[in-house]
C-alpha cells in the first residue's frame, strides 16, 4: 500500500541527506553566515560536534524572516528554477536550518542591521516556538545542542569525538581558505584553536591555515575572454615537499569546497615525471567559471559539482599548476645590483698563453671557493670605471656548474662540493632528466634530430598493435621514430632519435602500441609521450656502475643547469643528496 509520509518523517529523511555528520552542519551554517555578508565568524564546538555555536556580524534577520528561516524550502537566495543556473550564493536550497531543527535543540538569535532589538527563536526537535524579543548584537547566532538525540540510528553511526572534531576542523580550514576576506575564530571545548584575521591575501591565509612554510602561486585564464575559459588560482608546494596521502589537495569551485576526481587528476597530470608513485603534493586550487558553465546542484551537501566542459576545467588546472612547476621557483633566486655609477669593476685578466675554461668576473661565485679550488694561472687585477651599469635579470643563486667535482663514488654518484655543502649526484638519474627534457623540447618544437639506421630494427606485434601504430604513424614520427609496416604482425624502425640508443626502442614501441589502443585525447597523448620518452631516456643514458672522467662529470652538471626540473629524474626520484658541512662537523663533534 502506498501512503504519504508524515512531515516529521520527511524532515528526518532530509536531515539524513544534508547532515550526514556534524561537520556538514558546521559547513551549512558558516555558508549561511557568508551569504549574510559576515566579515567575522566565531565558531565553538564540543562533544563531537553535537553542540555547536556559530555567531556572525552579518546583516541579521527581521522577525518575519526569523519565523520562515527554519521552514523547509524557505530561502532568500532563489525565486525561480532559472536561478539555479546563475547561483552566486551558498545556501540556496532552504533545507539546512529545517533539517537541523528536526534533529536537535536549536536556538536562533538574530538582530537586523540597524534594528533597535533582536529576536530569539527556539526549536525542540522540529517543534518551533514563536520568536521573542531580546537584547542582542547585530548579526546572527545559532546554537545547536543534542544533535541527533531523537535519531538514535544516526547517532550510532557517528565516529569517535576526536574523529568528528578532526572532520569539523578540516571543514573550517576549507571555508577559511576560500574566504580570506572573512575573519575566523574557532574554539573547541572552550579553547581557542584557530584565529585567522580578515582581509588577508589568498597566499597568506592558505599558509596560515595549512601551517606551511612556502607555497608557490600562479593564476591561469581570464573570464573576460570570449572563449569563456575557466580561471584558476593555485598554490602548490615544491615537488621536494610531498605527502603520502592526498589529504592536502584542496579544490574550490565558485568558492565552494568540492571533491572532484578530474581536478585531482589534473594536478597529478601537471606533476608527471616529478613525483614517485604514492607521493602527493600540497596544492590549493580555486576555479572560477561563468555561472552557467557549472552545476553546483548535483549533491545534497553540495560537495560535488558538474562542469559543462570538464576538459576545459581539467586543462586550465593542469596548465596553471604546470606553469609554476616548470619555473622551479623553489630554487633560490638572487638579483644582481641594479646600477653602478663611477664604480670600479674588477676583472681577472689571463696571460695570453693561458686560456681559462670560462670567463670569470669579480662577482663570480668561484672566487668564494678559493679555500679548496686550485688556481693554475696567475691573476692580474685591473681597475676600470664603469658607467651606467645595465641591470641584470634575476638569476638562480645555485648552479650545478658552479660545483667543484671531487670525484666519483662507487662508479654511480658524482661527488661535488661548494662553499657550504657536499653533494652526491646520481649520474644515471641526472643524465636521464637531461635526455628526457631534450627529447620533449625537440618534439614540441618539431625539430627532433634523427639518425637513419643502416639495418632497420624489426619488431613483432599483434595485428591490432600494428594497425594502431600505422594509424598513428604521423604522431609517432614526430617522436623521431620512422616506422613502416613489414607484415601483418611486424614493424620496421628505419630511424630513431639521435640521443637515444637502439636498445631503448623495443621497450618504447611495445609500450606505445599498448597505449595507442586506448582512447587518445590531448592530455592522454602528452602523458603517453612523456612516459615513452622517459622510458627511452632511461635506456639511453649512463648507467650506475659506469666510470666517468672528470670532464664527463663536469659536462653533465653543466647540462643540468639548462633545465629547471633537473633535481628530479623523469620518474620522480631525487637526483641528488645534499649534506651541509655544518651537519658533518656536528657528527664529528667539531661543533655542538
């Protein structure tokens, strides 16, 4: 028999959808404060979130609005269904207060901005009393007690108090990062745990919330363009600072904290060839789109969104993050002096019969290393007045070429030093990054150098793999692999890139044939290209256990300076280990 459910049953079902745990309650109420124009939000919670107090300095509510606020589907945010596709507010459903009132003791106190007095409304598990006048400050305070007391089944599924408190803290952090113009004060069991002042910058607020030392900022996209592409503001950590879980990946769309697998994939795609398996960056992404390009009404708790063009969102986020990483801003930077006027400049003049390996200036860091560097030529100092000294660009404070090569350890690691530390450089990983970057660079420029083979290399594949390779022949040849069909199940390679070895081609082609059987998009092809080149580089460079001369080691360090990401191999492994002399001195007991 079909029957109409009683209103109290409907309210409890709605509460179960919107409030699956106390953290959602905090999120809904804080978002109401944000919609009310609050510049300060004070939050208190205890008992695993079953008792919560949230106060704000927003516009407040009149007594008429206060009566309507706890009713289902009562909202000031929308009027018609068309408004759902141009939302600029958070609490537009009109379900939060009604759902909360149905499963708790709720006290709602509000004073309208400019009004002489405020009003208080109380609700006992859905039984709403008439508002009464009360002296109150401008704004709104909502007090929730005994949450889920009348819903034992829901209460049973709550986790431990520390676990629920942890989830509430995470939710508040997300809200604070999305709204740096609002001040937040947070207390747990009466103790102040967070305080973030209003009107901070996006970066300062994020650093304070996540308690990070440094994050690197970038903005990509412009909503004013006719293409209507999304705009992404991102903060991302150095690839050297990673986490073993993805909990520090935060995504905001239209100011809403969301969980989105495609945006997570976009961030990881931007980190390709920089992280090892199981490593995750710290990243905060704020994505803004035209209101009609995203649907925020696809989940009861509004924790998920749906993009009209998901590829566009993916592309924007990936490029925004990659744009930071390719500049390697975590490397220390120094600026040369901007100007000199009638200041003497010192230069080292070499005898005519002596030719130094490189021109040295008075400011060259090599002169700071004279305590260990041997000079085989006499230096003559010449003073020359220099006028209107041209400003120099900001340049990295650290260069691999400036290291003094001491030798090779275990035929695997280059041992080098500068004035403050010793470096062990993995010769295979460093050369692998150099060859990989050259392959990627040449391929994108369309001028990859190839060498024709006297005898073609012939490989056996399945018929489907042969068809896939021949179908993508033009793209494969852009990689420097000139291929022809030799039979229904074989491929001949006529030419290969100059800087790779013949032995690397077999593995690369087999992987390529397998990947080509999958659906190919712009980023899928780029990702596959990077993986193939990483494989080719791995099998084409110097190996661990291979002796290198001093000149070869120095040349490798010089080549590393050409690429900002040379601190990581294409598979994400670190290229070097650094030990400061102060650390070594401490281990030997020379300092304490």
